[in-house]
């Protein structure tokens, strides 16, 4: 499998490119609108065809490039059945997305938002904003729920093998990746903490909303396009 980790500095968002080396079919996870040209150039340079765009959730801190990439490449956009109505395929827990010889398994991991998904492929976990490196996503908007997030992480993600590599949707401190085992033992919000501890901590946080919240959420429900453009899909 060909794999690349890409970064948007403004929103501290990671975008992931996965491709089957035999068929050259590719997947992008969580693309950012301002980085569409960068992503398309890389896809061309590597001789790939973009087949699928996966969204871990309806983002609140940046506008997705999914709709623009669909227009430019014909790729299918896929996300949770609880999320954006503009997508081509709604995904649920246990679904498998096949691209060439790649198989991407879908895990429902709500709590950060009610539509949050994680994706598992070839020993790599793309955890969106549910599980971050030594942290977790926030739970104070978009139907977030701290108890639900604790359950998603401990009952879904932490049941994966310890060696599973963790690639989050964001990082704000310079980390690129982790493992399930590392996060079980060293994530300060989770290691040695009960469900009630986690809920208490998350409810006590007082942090400002994402700067682009009011713009990003409606835009991303339209796959990053305006409502008129998105209605054609």
C-alpha cells in the first residue's frame, strides 16, 4: 500500500492518501479545501486515480475539499449516515470500502460528534477527531457526548491490537502518529481514568469554539460546496 500523511497548517488537519500499488486506485481521508491543488498534484505525480474520498465527520474547523475533488476527479464521497446528506455513500459500523485491493473497515466512533467515524486499513487506524495523540476530540458541540466518546475509544479503538498505528485527524503539538498501545498507557485523559473521570474532565473544560464553526459546518454538510452546487449531487 502506498501511504502519505499530509498537513494543513492553518487548521492543523491531517489528510491521508492511501493507494493500491497494483491498480493505482487511491483514497483521500479528510481533505481540506485550500489544499485541493496540492493533493491533486501529488496524485498526478504518483500516477494515481482518486476513487474515493472518506470523511471522518462533519468538520467544524475547516471546509472540506471533498466536493471539489469529486467535481475534478469523479471520486465518490463517503461518510456517516448521520452526517452530510451530500455524500455518494453513507457508511455504518462494519462496512468495508474496497478500492483496488485495499479494504478500509468502517468503525463508528461517536462522541466528538454524533457522526464520527474511524477507518482501519492495513494495520493503520485513522481516528479522526475521536482519539488524538495523548488527547481526544472535544465534545461540546455537534451533539458531542463525553460518555459516548469514552465508550467509542475504550470499547472500539482500544480493543484493536496494541501495535495498530494511530493517525489522528489533527495534532497541535508536533506529533505525527502513535499506536493503540501507547494511547492506552500514556494518554492522560484515558490511562487509569474511569468513565466518570473522563466525563467530569470534559464537562469542566471551557474553551472557545472553533473559529470557523459557523461557516464550516453548513459548508461541510454540502461537501464543501455552496448549497446550490451541492444539490446537483
